[in-house]
C-alpha cells in the first residue's frame, strides 16, 4: 500500500476498530496520530522518500509487537516452572517495506539508526548487546529454518517503558521476527516459533542468557499460562480486569538497574545448586518434599538463601495453577456476579501471596549490596497501606519483573485509581504510575482496507 493510501486508511472506521482493540477506546485518536507520524517519516504526501530516509521497494506494511506484564510465577521459568503473563497495550510499532538488497535499515524514535548487511549472518563479538545483533541473529535463525530472508526498511516507535519489567527488548525481538517472516516467510511461523527465534537471537547473538517467558507473552495475545516443564505449553485465557472493577498498573520507582547482573544471575544459579544436590539440572525435576526432608544438608552445601529460593519456586508453581483456576472460575461465572467476584478476590489474594513470597523467600526486592536503596520495598509498603486504608482491603500488589530495582505491579479499584496515582507520584515523581491494559493481540501484521 502506498504511503498516501495508507495514511488515508488511518482515518477509516475500520482503523478505529483496530486501534480500539489494541489500545482501548480512549486511545484511538492518539494511535491514529502515532501511526500517521511513522508513515510520514518515510514518505511525503506525494509518495517520495523523505530526506535522509532510505528508499523502499514495495508497499508499506504495518507491524506491532506488545510489551508484557508478568502476573504470576516470579523467577520460575529458568528452572522450567510455570508462569502467568499477558500482552499489554504498550507496544513497538513499525511501518516497514522490503528492499531489493540484503540490508536492513531500522529507525526507532529516541534510538540510533540500525543498519545491518545480511550477506554475513555470523555472530559478531563487536555487536554483542546491540540491536544490530538481534537483527542479524533473527535473520540467521530464520535462514537456518529454511526462510530466504531479504532486507527491509522500517520506521518504528515504542511505548514500552524501558526498565519497568515490561520487556521492551523481547517486544523488539518478536517484532523483527514477525517482519522477516511476513515479508519473506509467508507469515507461516506461529507465535511460539517467533518467540523461540527471538530468544535464540538474544542468547547467541546479543549475549544474554534469557528465558523464553518474555518473548512468549509478547508474541501471543491476552493472558497466557505457560508451563516450561518440557516444550513450552501455552494456554490463553480471557482476563478483563476493567469488567471486574480493577485497574492494573505498574509503578516505576526509578531505581537503577546498573550493577545488578550478579544479583539476577544468583537466583537461577542458587535454584540449580539445590537441584544439583539431587543430581538434577533444574528444580522442576526435584520432588519438593525431598528438598524439605534434606533441608539440613542443603543449607550446608548450597546455603540458606538457596533453600529459601527453592521453596519459593515450588510454592509459586502451585500458586500459578491456582491463579489460573481462579481466572477460569471468574470466566465460567461471568453471569453470576457473586461467584465471579469471589473468584477475582481469590485471584488477587494469590497475587499478594506471590508478592510476599518474592519479598520473603526469593529476596529480589532490593539489592543486597545496596540495602539503603529500597524503592521497590517502599512502593510495596505504600501500596499496601493505600489498599488497607483507602479501598477497604480491595486490591493487590507484587514486585514486577526481575526485581532488585525498577517497578511494582498493583491492582487498584477503578474508583480509587486517581487517588492512588496522586499518592504514588507524590513519592516517585510525575508519570511514575502507568495504567496497563491487557490486549488480545501479541505480535502481528495489521491489515488496513483501502477506503
């Protein structure tokens, strides 16, 4: 579709329905302006490339990839545990077109331009930790799977907040995978395969040994229960918190993530040390009763914190199952107000339990080397106080993402959300509170009909 025609489609009722599905009814006009701005950044109204933007070949196409929020299962995926997560309205969007050559040019607002020549798909040490490495790694993995990849030009923008545990990097990974697959692979790859391709690129080219939870949640749509015991099993489930009377949000405490690599790495390492005590690789292979029965020996060989983190793993796994059952009960009783409300209250109670377990057992609420910096602990304490005094106990909160610094997640009654925002931003600064909307689309190509 030409730039002029694509711009015109942004104003149609069909486009409005697409944007409402992705971002909610209050954000349709904002979405129109955002997408139109990206198109205008590539081609002028006459269809000619704007100054300094590389020429494209072929029609413009529209792609999106969601950020994600973790709902349950904090730090369980790396030991083949269970997770509850969801795609959200904050996303990465790209207007892209194929090229005649094997080069990728990717521009994203607020970041340096990315340029990659795909004639060489080998991993490069000098690209470790860069967006270039992800582009090259994803192209290499698709090539290994039989896709003849070519180049593309894209103008992009992301609303996924960096540093808040919303997986801005995973969103970009599945966005790249979706663009390559749609342009050159026939769009045949499933959401799970796109997620796996993104993870492989991050592990082998970018150089970060991440799990698969972030990519799955960004690639699928809505809420998902993921079981990593063997091959990932993904179950999608409907979750409409607004209909239940709650707002979901994250509170960014603006803590620094610098110098936390060792803290993050210690969690899977200590869990695996407990597994190794039993001759196993990960905790999912271990009987939880055996861990408790050998607590004395485990304390001696792996340490107290490792034992506590193992206990968190087992209890959190059980909790994810229970949270899923509660949400299924809420959906099954949609017409029965009291039964539905009870199921949601049960679910929120388990959200609080998950937060307690992360604080007391997993111990990822603040960095041990910086005990004086406890923004996450403070945000949790303030939120608990607010829920107790202002909402009659309705609501829940927990750490969000990897922990040690960054953000918390909170469920607040809709009629109390404005007051909660004022309370938290009075401590953590303007725009510290970001409302989260669970959206039904993970990553995909958006198709707009000409009017």
